[in-house]
C-alpha cells in the first residue's frame, strides 16, 4: 500500500465535553489555554467529570490531520507512541477503523497520553494534557519502508519540544528526503516557535517543502504583523506556505504567487481541530491533482465544517461529489 500522507506526531486520546465557566473555576484551570498536567491531576479532573457525556477519539494535532485525509478519501498512515493499556488499544483501533495504518508498536512503562478538552458555551476550548508515553517516541520508531511509500510526510511542531520526539521528527524528515518524499511541517503553537525558532528556520530553508502556520505563529516566527508580509517573509525560504487567518480565510503561497482563500461563514461551536482539518484539505487536494487554489477552497470548507460541530472529527463526512464541488473541480 502507498500513502498520500504519512503523519508523525503525539498520540493522544482526546476526551471532549461541554462545561460552563463555573466548572473551570471549580477545577482551577486557566480558560482558553492548553495546560500540561501530571497524571495525578489528570486523574482528579477525570473523576470530577464522572457521569457527564463525553466524546472520545484518537487525537493529537497531526493525527487529526491524518484522519481528516482519510475521511476525505485519501490514504494515510500515522506514527505516534501509545502504551500497552486500554487507552492505547482504543487509540490504535480507532485509527484503523477509519482506514489509517499504524506501524509503531506500543510501549510499556507509562500510560497513553490524554487530553481533556473542555468546551464552554462561547466555543472556547480549555485543554488539560497529560503526555504520558507519547514523549518517548524515538528515531527507532520511524519506519523507513513505510515513510518511503508516501507522497508527503506531515510533521507536528509539538514534537520539537522534547528531546526524544524532536530526534524522531528529524529522523522522519531525513528518511523522507532520502526517498524523495515531500515534507510538510506545521508549527503548532507560538510557544513552540519561541523554543525552536532557529531550528524551524533551518528546516524551512532546507528540507521543508510546505509550511503550515496560523497568523500568530507566523508573526512569532517572522516578526511581521501584516499577514501578507508574514507569508512573504516565510515564502522567501519555504517553497510553499499555507497561512490560516481564522474566520478571515487563509493565504497560500506557491511559485511566488499569492492565493487568498475566503473563509466559510459558520456559527462556531468548537474550534478544536480547525487548523488540523485545514491542513487535511490542502494535503488531500495536492495529492489528488487539485491546484493550490482548489486545495485551499476545499481546506476552507473542511475547517468550517469541523468548527460548526463538537470535536475534531467530522460528524458529517464529505462525499466524493461534495469534495469536487467545494474545491471547484
């Protein structure tokens, strides 16, 4: 089997539910932020949520993108580290159920990572993440033969915050370049830029073929406030750039051409996974013969649909006819 995209990232079970501001105050967490927590604190939060309706799925930023590609009709694989526990089994089974190949063996000695995503009525998400065994993803987990089968390698920026995971990401990129697989990188978060700005620029000027970033990440990376100037600053070094602007749409840059993509007007319910689904749309389009503009249009609609529902997975998947129509094919 060959893959449109091979993803590498943290393997995290997402546990999503709706709460009110009073609950956030009760568990004493900062609203609208992602906070890393230890296993004991995560367990206390999960106990406080007992009896509430939750939505559980395999997650992590790159994982959301890979599932999105599969949902659009593409072929994909994912490398992330899970534990030999019930949550780890759920994670792998959940991915395989939607057609994503999972070539990395489970590890021992720690628990599978979890992210409790608390969504308030204003559609803001507050995330409590325990990274567990996902931090032990290593260069030895990168399957060269499987990566070599892909058209694109997609790497999650969060991996660059840990020594082992950073080494795994760099190993995957080296494998991709060896086998002439194109490399797409998502920055993931402005705080990641603050930690790894020099390394990101080194990758952008070198092996990265397509960079994904939102406006705040691009501003942090370039020092440019204006979206177009930020995109151009990156495009001076990156062959291709996809810059998301929230409800305002996005900017694609390819071959020194700027392609503005309109946003899709929706009533936001949960912004979880919007950027991840956008990346899925772009990568699906590029690996299925679409132009950059067509790929961007599909990505905008995909992101709009995921924002209008709970969770990072599409409740209503696109039909092949919808994909062609929305992309303008």
